[in-house]
C-alpha cells in the first residue's frame, strides 16, 4: 500500500509527487498519456515555443529598425514544429528523471477509483489494482466544445490540432477571443495567415484589464487581424462560421476554423466518488481538501484558476496539508500572461472588478517607454503599466502590455502577496537598466 496515490501527471501531479516523496511518503503516480500533462504536451510549452519562433521571424524581418539588415527572410514551418516537438521530448524526459530520482512509482494508463472507505483508496489501472491511504486528484481539464449548431459535422481545429499542423493555413477563423484564441491569432498572423476572430464579449481577453486588452487588439488589428466583437456564433460548417452582431447576420469563410472557447475539468476516473461539486469540477477548501477526508484535489479539476502555475501551488498546499505543514491557498496574486507580441501580463484584481465592488482605489499609469531598456529593445513601441492600490494604498493589481512584461510580473505578485504599499514598493531597489523599473517609476504618478 502507498501513502499517496496521485491521478494525473501534469504540473500539479508531478510536482506533488516529488514533494510528497521528499517528505517521506511512498507515492504512486498515474498518467494515461504523457508526463507533463496538457501544459507540457499540448498547451503552455508548445505554444510558447511556436510563438518564440514567430517573434524571431518578426525580429529578423524588422531588423533594419535596429541597424541589422537581413535579405529575403523566410521561415520553414515544418522545422519550427519539429523544434517544438524536440523541446517537448526533452522536458518530458526531465520529468521522468525527476520521478525516478525521487522514487516515485509511475504507472502509465487510465486510472479509475473503484473504492474508498475513508482510510484506503482502491485504484484500478489496466489489469492491476493499487491501494493508498490518501488520494490527490490532478486530472486537469479538457477542451470545451460548445453546442453550436453544425459543430458535430463540421471540420475544425482545437488547440491540439493547431499545434500539430506542419503547414500555415492560408486563412483562419478563430472562435473565441480568450487567451488561447488570441495567442494563436497572433502566431498565424505573423506567418502570413489571414486571421479573423469572432468573440461574444465586447472585448477580447475577458477577465484581463479592459484598457490593456483594447491596446493589444488595436496592435493586432494594425497587423491585419480582423475582430468581430459582441458577436454570437450561430452555425459552424467546414470553412464557414455564421455569426450575428448588432448589425445582423454575417459569414466568415476560411480554409480552417479554430475553436477556442475554453476548457472544462476532466472527471475521468473520479466521477463516482460522490465528492461535492464546484462549478463543473470538484470543490476544495483553502487546504485543497475535498468533501472526503482522505482525498485532496489540485489544478484545473477544481475549476478555480485553470493555469499551470496555480496548479503547482495548489499541489504544494495539498501535500503540505497531508504532511501537517501549515499552509493555505490564496488566489489574490495569481499572474496571467498572454505571450503575444507584444506580451500582456497581469496580477491581482482589475479596475473593472474594483468598480463593480464599489470600493475606493487609486490608479497609477505609466507608458513602458519610461524605461530606457524598453525603448532600446522595442523600437517604435510604447506599452503601458497600470498599478492599482486600495484605500490604504496597498498594491492590489498590476497590469501591463509590452515586452517582456511576462518576466517582470513576478515582482508584482510578490508585492501583492506581501501586502506592500506603494511607498514600500517604491523603496525597493530595481536593477537599471531593466524594463521592470517601470513598476517603481509608476509610484511617482500620485
């Protein structure tokens, strides 16, 4: 019998396995496909690898702005995809090594919980059964397919197929202007695809600061991406999307259709446990405990924050709880990044959320061009950094657009998590010249 069984080998699962093993627990980890889960195999890492290649291509095209001229810049998309696959293989091998080094038993196959009496969990996988004192559910999420008329018979891509293609589509209609849809829109637009985005909300990237989202949309529009906001998809057929807006009904035709309307928790193998639900997933408390005393859940399965880094932290909290280490999950400083060109990053609450709550707050805004490093590396770019503070001038939200805000948003996470005031943050010494200095400089704005 194992001390802990983990179902799901994504960021939550494999990190929890290593942590629990280091804490003295015997651990068995079940993964039905490949270690690394969606994030490593068909999500975060492959998309960012492709997006980096697109940025390299764009840098080469625009090198003359920086005094570096390249003639007849071209790309070989099949080789770009091959590099993506090589990186995935390398990172999966690294996770396998991590499991081996920590004496974690890894079982490849679909696991199903067949019994739990509160003291022992029984799991079937293939022809074998396994027992464990505790269970951590990390089954992640799957692509959500909405009941749009025609979707059952139409040919379309999800993010998985979009990552697998070795050819750039001539034209593409993206259904959904969320993070996944916008990243793919930016990727294929850079490589010459005619991209159209159809989004039901009045602005792309719902949940992101609206001012920042609008700035990214304006930038992508200038690059040729066509947006149809406040638009409801009425029908999908192969190569054609019918949608309606305030002006009536329209059709958007393309060689490919990409469906990106979100993800939903995967309950495979754990549906019959009778755990208290939360939205479409499993309800957890601040210690990641479920309604069963010997079962915890972490990652997308609890439908709280479908992000890999959130999953890792939730798994850490869950294992700490099992080991008797005081810890608690908080969601007030979860960063979000859109890896387009330019990048978008945010952490904490948004101005829209503060307005909806009717609370007092202050806004500090500063163009990214106040950073000498930004000006040196982003010819013709401007960008924006917005900092929100509450009535006590504590930092509660930071949002930015401009490269490389994905790399400095962590400073905002620390400030929010630590409850720092604007004055305290302004006293921190930031390295010069760096783009992150714009956070410190913004403190002067009030």
